């Protein structure tokens, strides 16, 4: 997720000293923490941590909070813990490489440490120059450290879905887990179908031809789009094209009726289509499987689960890119370019799924643009009247947009949540769940707000993402 309204969120979450920016931070190359909490898992919850960790965990009276961009995709926050958490020098680490299940596996596994367990360690050996923290980060200062790592498995894992909702045999065996927060879920996370500019234009034309969009949209193309506006601009809002969930489901299963552009853009140019999916460790992929393919839900109790397309199902006109998409950003680049590491725009069709916390080309200028589309006629990022929804939340919170899951945070069952790093983990898990403490894009909340405030979800799934919203 990408945070957009840091000021609004930080007004409630960050301390006064954080606003003043305490530049007296610890030296990452000369500091050994008294306690370390390592968080792994969902990449879609990164921005929740960027807001929550500094204000929840640290006392900035003497030292500011230093944000560290570390090796192997890991990041960290360094400072003095609040008295409730021991007051000592504390390091909180986060690594989202390979997503939700990769984090859970670090908690569960009884075998050798996973690849993702090689993370930032202090003292670091090679760091750059300390400077002000970037926008979207409520730490006081930041630094990049390219060397200084150690193998340690996670203390807490964040997941886009519940731990029993991944593909069978994907998670390791060993330790059991329990929720880290006071409530089963840390919030409702929305997801959306994204396309490249070529497919956007084809969908728009196809929607007009089928009567799904008014004839006045016939002249709109992706070039009509403008950043941060609504229906006042032709192509934005009212003319945003739609994909049917049944069509996308057909496209992303090897058992589908249409494994080609015919699934989503019949009557348009016959071009190859690239489906960009995350690997099986991704919570985003698990959410997509649940919503479009009844998988894993249809494997439990009643039948009906559809198989998930993989690269092995590819042909000249139907290209599935998976496994290498180990982060949300790679899936976005894949939709734009046709490959996870692409450098040039794809002249053919590209489609995939990301969390609603991401910024598409209507939210911000993007060198490798992708675009959210409506799902079954409901937009994830425009309101019913066509006006722009910067929070990507209105239709999610009111229940009209249904591609969403309840998120969760986990620790090992043996973890004590009333002392040490277990207490820190619980505090973070509780705070990222509260509507009163943040205003994250693409997230509807289940606690800490009031009905009708535009942030609280009207409906919930009560701990089971295979259930209907109620």
C-alpha cells in the first residue's frame, strides 16, 4: 500500500516530538539494540507500519526514531522504547519479501530458516548519510545501510488473509500460531484489477459497445485521464471501464472457458494477453484465488474450487507470469511491460491484481503506469457519482465493492503478549487496526471508529474470508 494522507493520519498517531523532528538519532553503525522485534509478511501492510511503529513503540524525548533501509529488502526503526515496552534501545524490523505466507512460514517452520529470514542486523557495517525521513514515513530521520544482516526468523507475521486460507501444503509444519491483536482481524483490505493502457482502451470500447458505459464515453481513451480528478474529465470516473468477475475468473484459471483476450475484451483487437499474478506465498494472490476461483474455499467441505493458472499454462497468446512476482511492485511493472523486470511498455494486453493501497495513474503520475478498472460495474477508486475517491475506500466501506478480505497479524502460540517483544508486537497489531489512528488508502476499519465516518467497514466476515459479507 502507498500512503497518501500522511498529515491526516499522523495528526492522531505521531507524537508532538515527531512533528518537531528530533534529529538526535542513534548511529546505526555503532548501536546494539537491547530488544529486537522482527515483523514479516504482507507487503500491502507496509504503510500501516510506516505510520504506526514510530508513534506506537518509541519515546522521542531524548532520541528521534531512525528509519533504516536495510539489506535484502528489510527495513527497520531504531530508537528508545516507551516505558511500557522497557525503555531500552529497540529495533523493529520489517521484511515483506514474498508476502504473507513467507512471513507465516517463519513463525511456523520447525526446520531451517527461510530465505526471507536474512534481515537487517545492528550494528550495521556500511551505511550512507542520515537525512530527513521521506514523505509517508513518520520516523524523524532515515538512512540506507547496505551491509549488516543476520539470519533470524520473524516474531510476528502480517497476512492479507487468515492463516488457514492459503493453498494446501503451502505453509510449513511445526509451531502453531495465534492472533497478535486484541481482535481477530486488523482491518478490511481491498484489492483491484489493474490493466495497462492498451487493455484500458480496449475495455472502454468494449464496454460502450455492450452498453455497460454510455455512448458519451465513446471518445474517451487512456490519454483522456487526468490525475486526481473525477467525472468532470472525460474518461475519469463515469467512463472508467469495467471487468466482470466471471470474465477475470475465466482468464486466471487453467479450466477457464477463455484463456485469451476473449475473456475480457471480445470484439476488440486480437492481441496476446499477459496475466501477472503473484507467487503462491502472496496474500494478494490468496485473496484473488478466494474471490475469483473459490480456491481454497471450495476445497473445504463443498467442492467447486477452480485451479489457478501458472506459467505452465502459457501459450503464444496467453502468457502467465508468476513466481518471480515476489512483491506488489513487480506485479505492477509486469502489467505495464509484460514481464516482472520489464523496461519497455507492452504493446499487447496486460492485467493483474494488486491491493487498493497502490497508486494507479489517476492517483499520481507514474513512469510505468497501470490503471484500476471497475469490477462488476463498481469502481474501487471513484464514488458512485463519478467523483474521485483518493482513499480508495468509499465503495469498499459501504459494502458495494466486495473484492476484499479481512487481514490478520500472528505470533507463535507460545509468545507472551504481556511482556518483552510480544507486548510490542501486540501494541503494533492493535494500532494498525484502529480507524482513530490512521487513514490508510484501500483499508476499511473494524475498530476504533464510528458508523458512518467513512472509515469503518459496514460489513465484516467474522474471521472467515470464505464467508459472505454480513
